[in-house]
């Protein structure tokens, strides 16, 4: 994950709420790709401390309506984690669409993050993704992806 999220802890309720928000982003363009689901499942599973009391991942898409996460994330670091992961989910299929970005902005408003924070986190997410790609030996392909990230 991004280095700025060294240790933002989420409790079980926060992890479940965040997972539902991520699933909301995955549904925005109607695609809900395998890459998006895999990323979201990894997020959810990494937050589980035990199987007891945790809903099955497949059931989390149910009841993920707008407005339900309002005061769930009290700490700025928690909100940043949720928003950056929403952005990564948007990029999981290769492109962050305008609709996905608008949905991330709606999530930011819902969880009480500053409107400008999405843009700041978007820049960090792009830098993170480019840093991961920079390890590849094919510089020309990295340059193409970099230009697509804008």
C-alpha cells in the first residue's frame, strides 16, 4: 500500500464500511471487474483479525447505500486510507473514469474529508502506481502508462 498509510488502523465496523464504499466505486461503471473485486477482497481480508463475527465478503455489496458511512472514520488517516483505496479500485481496470472520480468525491464528502483531499490523494496514488511500474525493464511501456495517468 502507499507509504503514507503505514499504520492507519480500522476496527471491524470501519473495515466493513470501507469495503462497502469500495464496492460502490466498483459498481459505478457497471463493470465490477475481477481486478477490482480482487483488490477489494484483499483489503477486506487484510483487516480481518478472525473469522468470527465478520460477514461473508459476498454479502457486503448488499445494503451499501449512499450516506451510511457518515461518521464512521473519525481520524484523517482513516479517511485518507479509504479514499486512496477507492482511487486504486477505480484504476484497477486500467482507467479511472470521470464517473468513478465523481463517486470518490461523493465518498469524500460523505465521510467528512476536505474536497481538495481527493486531488491530493489522486496525485499520491498516481505517483505510487508509477513507482511500481518504474521497476519494469521496458521504459517505453512505463512512459505510455505514465501519459495515460495524466
